[in-house]
C-alpha cells in the first residue's frame, strides 16, 4: 500500500518535471531562437498558441545543436596524452 503511494507520487513528480521542461524551458528557448532567426516576425499572436509543439521542437533542436557543437569543440581541441 505504501509502495503504491510512493510510486504514484513519483510518477506525478516525473510528469510535472517533464511538463516543466517541455512547456517552459524548451518553449522559451525555441521561441527566442525563432524570433532571432526571423528578425522578430515569428511566432507572435495566435501563431504562438497554434504552434506550441513546433516551437518546443525548435527549442529541442537548438539544445541538441549546442550540445553537439560543445562536444565537437571538446573533441577537436583536447590534447592527447
């Protein structure tokens, strides 16, 4: 009984964390990246609400590209002993 309650609380916390990361962090990262790339034209107004998943996907792409560039830099600029 107690382990089921703990599992339910853990699942709820996991869902809240994923929603936080997806809806706040990736959304804002994608929004600012798209605003920068389009010189402030996209996304605005009703497009902001209509394209939430696309904006989050753009944020994820920015995060992956930044991580890839960091990994590439570290791989090419390290001294091998």
